[in-house]
């Protein structure tokens, strides 16, 4: 049966665009009302949770999450708050613009008091910490399981290895969790399905159960942008498959991006979301032009090509360059085993089993260069990438740019 397109004519495109515009207006209306409530109180009292801590010589900077917005503030050294601590505090709200409100902003704060509140995430964080003697190793697992940000030193190490995409929870992690949950529920549900309701679509029912649990996990992680993108694409994917609509398409990716931005306008400023979307864009390009090659070759070549094609983008924002980054595609392959294995080991209390190897990895020193993608090349690369969606000739040019840039980067 021939696959259908998601949007088939100009009339459907008009209706869909109108729908997105209306949703966008409604979302911005509520966001602006929240903003007005915020700035109408020059001294704004709130309760918030500590998301991350950035230590300086004379003071500490904290990222905090309130019920309606996130923000940054600085405090003297003596306060010593920890990640996931809850605080009652006052902040000065008068000079915050609406744009800053959406992006996340810095404010002065005072009258900060820590208070106790039950938190499943904090309990899980403490269980992870109890299995590791090394603080940095513990933070790695807190990042890949609980979506907690890591310290600056670790982020620099991940950049050197070019594996930041493995630490930030995204579609890869969601895929692994989906597979595990599907496997767990398949046989128990199969028993009840065969006995009581054999007329139902077994796979669809199990997928709905998995989606429900993944949605809870998404809320649990405070709507991490890259995970949100992956979840919405998964929901759309199931809907498209059920409707016999083409699944792997750039149209679907664009729809996902627009849907996220109209519902959560703050993610317009999220580099994590844009990197996630761009990563999927190059995956779709790869599938479009390479899908008929030998499957074994594809398995090995896929990660190498995605790594190489993403380099011109990521190096426009982050210039850290090292020869060890060439191992990133192979580390990515190993991570498909490492992630579910460590999830299982932490569940049974043996999460520290591989700590010695990780300690060696994060303590290794490499020669590092700072190489930034020139603006003219960055713009050219983006334009050629977009044209590659519709023109094979542009895809050939894109691959020439990929090879040229990576030779420039590492030679």
C-alpha cells in the first residue's frame, strides 16, 4: 500500500498553519500573563528547586526552577546549596524583559531559606550517589538517568570526547527505554490479550502503555528539550504508522519542531532542542540517500557520517577540538550496550562495576585546539544542507563540504 503524505494540498497546509498560529497566540497570552504577574511584584517571593550550581572564587551561581519559570542567581559561599534542594526566596523582578523571562534570566536574590520537601528525583539521586565513591562518576549517571546537568569540568571532558549527545537525554535514550519497556510488558499483556480481548491490536496497546510511562518520565525530567522532541516524534510516529502516512520525512520533523515551539516558546532559545532537531535532520538525509547500501556497512558508516556531518554545526558554537573525537562514532556504538547495562546494574545495586574504567577515561589528558567554524562556511553549509532535501546534487556538494571541513579540523 502506498504511503500517504501528512499534508497533501494548499488547503490542508493553510488549515494546519492557522491552527499553529492560534495555538501560538494562546500560549503566548498565558505566558505574558504570567510575566505580568511576575513583574507587578518588584520583590517576588517564590519557592524553587536548585537545578545546578556553578562555583566561583568568591560566590556561587545557581540555576533554579520555579513553578512558572527558571532563572539564575548568585549567593555568598556560606549558603552551600546542593542540586535538587528546595528553597524559599525573594528576587528582584522589575528589570526583567518578556524575552528574558522566556529565555531564563539572572536576578538578585535575598532571604534564601532551604526547606525539606519529599522528592522522588532527590531520593534516586542519593541512591545513585551511594553506589559511587567518585563524585564525577555519580554525576554522569545522574545526567543519563535523571537528566541532571553535570559540572563544568565534566562538560569540558564530554566536549573533548565529542560525546555530549550521549550524556544529554534524547531520542537515543528514549529508544532504549522504549525497547526495554516494550519487552517487559509484551509477555504479560500477551497472556491477557489472548484470553480476554484477542480482537485488539496487541502492539498498539503495548505502545500506548509504553508511551504513558515515557510521558511520566518526560515530566519527571522537567521537560528536557531534546527528550521532548523525541517523545513528540514518537507519538507522531505511532499516529502516522496507524494512518499509513509516511513516517520518515522532513515534513514530520518540521511539524514536530513547530509543535514544540508553539506550545513551549522558551525552547526557541534552547540549543539542546536545535541540536536535537539538526541531528535528526542529518539522520533523515542519511536514510534518504544511503538506505539501499549494505546493511552491515550502514551500521558502521551511519555513526561516522552523522558525526562528520554534525561537526561544522557544533564547531560554530563550541570550538573544542581533539584527535580523540574521532573515536566518538565508536563510543556511540558501545554506548548502546553501556546504557541499558548500567541501568540494570544500578537497579540491582552494582552501579559501580565499571567505575574504574570511567575514572581512567575522564582523567586522561589530550592535546586540545580551539577551532571555530567560520560564519560564511556555517551559512553555506546550512543552505546546502536544506537544498539536499530536494536535490541530489546538493547532497553531493554537502558531502564535499563535510570531508573538507573534517580534514581542516583534524589535519
